């Protein structure tokens, strides 16, 4: 009997070992067959986990300048939580983001036609890398179990995307389990200029393609593609308060700009550009496109009015679809884009993303003023302001500032009509809009200026949108005289009108409450997760464990918030937004 138990135990252990071995063997099997291709045109802030293992890189539709297609992979000096890397310090070159592919089957011995190509740009609409900064390309040799540096791209004066192509012919790489990776190195300059150090040293990668039967000059992808999100404005504004839109005496015209490119070596015919505004189609015509050229389709006089079931908020879907002469051969994902807007309580000139930081800094800037001009479509009461703040290394920005509102005289700020003093600069979790309610409502009739006053020489790093150009609406004052800022772009400040209620409260009074959509992703999550709604709201988000204990609470001021999960243990949690009956589950894994 004892012998039988021993034999059974050994047999069970043998089966268990075989099972573990099988699992280990499966874990090393190749997950990707050729061709490998990614142009990052999907609707996500992060690269696809079906292709990549990511550490710090993001996807942007705004940062690159004249990209070959919409969406690029971004390398900078911030980690996945939008914080400066811990190894960063002044006066030194530091390692930053890393992204590597999942294992690829490259078992094509003696094949000389395997090439990796990609498009590369430095700086773009962001900060240009310095000479000591670089982007590295490495290959993984599976049998040797080691990474080999293949190329190190350093600073270049070129501002456009350049095509890169590398032949992979060495036997140690032509194996199952091959991988390649990109990683960047950045530098933060001198500690004597701390207040100048915001996110910097940008690199962008697009059109990553690995395949066989290629050659040295095969750097192009014969593709017609959208290159940016469409810009749709009402007058000069990307957003307006919905009540102002409905009640404005002088109706502004709607305008749009659509950006696309022919990446093919041959001229192409664009059969149609279709613009959809909340589902209503506008066919914008067909166009002949010479090779290697960027194009813009625009109209500043579109006769269209948005509608909504609510009298306080409107959700707006803007879609663009391209149809070319050989659409079946084009990469389809970059021929379509969906952009969402919410007209609720505020005016905006910006598109919601910051390519740089704007602020006054250094000696002589203490007590300096910045103001942005707005023209209200109707008389109303100003209740507060949204401001977008950028990260500054070691939180070297100022601690406090004053919010100021001025009336207008001769096209410049004149008399101060409101001041909210000693406002705390939000230094935790930057890269988002923060709402500052006023102590009392401020009556506005038409033209007014809103901005801030510094209280020390340190910078107030407010977001700056470089994609929305033009408009001489920015002013600064260092010596008692207002001067117009010549920087091309928009300061990310949004005046808010009405009373201190939220879109969520307005919805709870009507029949739209059940239509509110709340998404939580990625799920499962490791380092962070995002809570996103189809409406802008100001609400506290509470997180509970499976025992019903509140373990975390954050305040959201926008339709999307990124929440760190690093302080949460592995397990299931329940998310609850105060005042909303919907609950969401989130699984944290380590």
C-alpha cells in the first residue's frame, strides 16, 4: 500500500513537472509571425499589448510634426505615471522609455531579404533633443539570450520624419524568439535653471514594419493616411458653453480642418473625404494627390448647428473617413478617425493636449502677469477657470499664484475685476486640467481677459498647445506694460460660466442619466488605470476592496482621469463615482 502511494506520488509529480515544462515551453513560443506592422493609429494612449511590451512610451496624435500617419510612438523623460524617471538628475544623461516587441518568428536561415523599417523624428512639436541625447535600436539574439545595440540615433538638425531601414541577416537573429526594442536617453541640463525643466527631449517613431522579400530602398509604405485629428471650431473656439451656443445673438460659423497625406511613390486619387458631425454626412469631394505630399481640406463657413437632448451639455462626435482609389491596399486603420467634444460650461482655444509649457521665469519675473483674451457670446456669470499644468522636474515650479480677471481697453487687459489670491499650484498628477472655483460669481458682458500672476521668480508651468495656431490673444506684463506674446500656439486656460453645478447633476434631473457611459481601462491593470466618461464632470471617485472598505479616493475634474494603481495590492476592486449609481470593477495584477 505504501509502495502504491509512493508510485502514485512520483507519477503525479512527473505529470506536474511535464505540465510545468509544457507551460514554460509555451511561454517561449513565438507569438507573432511576419509581417510585423504597427503605425499606432488605433484609439489608445498606449501601444498594443498584442505586439509590444511597453515601459513608459505613449501614443500621441498631436506631438509629432507632419507625421506619415495619425498616431506616433512617443519617447520622452516621463514614466508611465507621467512622472520624471527616478534616475533623472541634473547635468547627466539618463535612461528613459523602453519598448520591446513580443517574440517574433524570424527562423528564416540564409534569408537576406528581411528588413526592419520605421519613420523617425526628433523634437516635432515638442522639445528638441540635445547632442548628448539619443534613441537606440537593439536586436535580441534568442540562443545567446542577449541584446545587441544595432543603431544609436543622435541629435540631428532635421525636423521632418526620416525613413530608416536595417537588414537583418545574421544567423544569431534569424531565430525563433527574435525581438527588437527602442529606448531613449535624455538630459535635464543645469540645476541653475531648474524652472525651465519640464518634459523634454522628444523622439517619435511611426510605420514600424518588419518583413521578408524586401530590399534596401524599400522604405516607403504605399499608403494614403490621415495624419492628425480634425480641428473643428465654432468661431475661434474649440469649445464653448452649451447655453452660450444656444442663446448667442450673433451666430458664429463652424469651421473644420482635415489633414491627410499620400505616402505612396505614385500619384493617388482620393475618391472622397467624408466628414460626419454627429452622424450627419458631408461629402467633401475627390482630389488628385501627388506623391509624398501633405494635404489639408478646410472650410471656414460650414452651415451646421449642433443639437442635444439637454439644455446644459452637448456631446459631439466628429468622424472623418478617407476612400482612395485603392483603399483595399491601404492600411485601413489610418483612413478613419473619431474625435469627441463636449460643449458644457467653458470656452477653449486648445485641443486638450500640451506640446510644451508656457510661463514667465527667472529674475525680474516675480509679480509678472499672463492673460488670455476671450469674447463671451452672451452676458453671463464667470464661476471659475480650468488650467492645465505641466510637470516640472523635482517640483521646482512656484508654490502659489493669483488668478486674475480683467476687462478690456484698446485690445489689451485694463482694469482688474476679480482676483483669487494665494492659489496652491497642483504639483501631484500634472498633465491635466484642474478647476479653480471662484469665491463669487463675476459678471461678464463681452470681452474679458483671464490669467494668472506670479508671486515668486519660479515658473508657473501651464500647458501650451502648438497645434492650434494664430490668434493674437496672449499677453504678458513684467514691468507694468501689457505686451502681446508672439509664441505661436494657445495657452491652455478655459474660463467657466454658470453656477457651481456639474453636468452630472444636470443629468440626474433629466432623462439622460441612464445614457452616461463610463469606461475603466486597462482592465486588468498593473501600474495605472483610466476612468473615462462621455461627459465632463467634477466628481470624487472612491475605490473599495472586496470587503467594502474604502482604500483610495481621488477627485476628477475632466471626462478622463489617470489613476495610479501602485498603492493598491493585487485583487479585485469596485469603483464608485459619487452621485452616480453605476459601479465598475477593476482587477489589479502584479
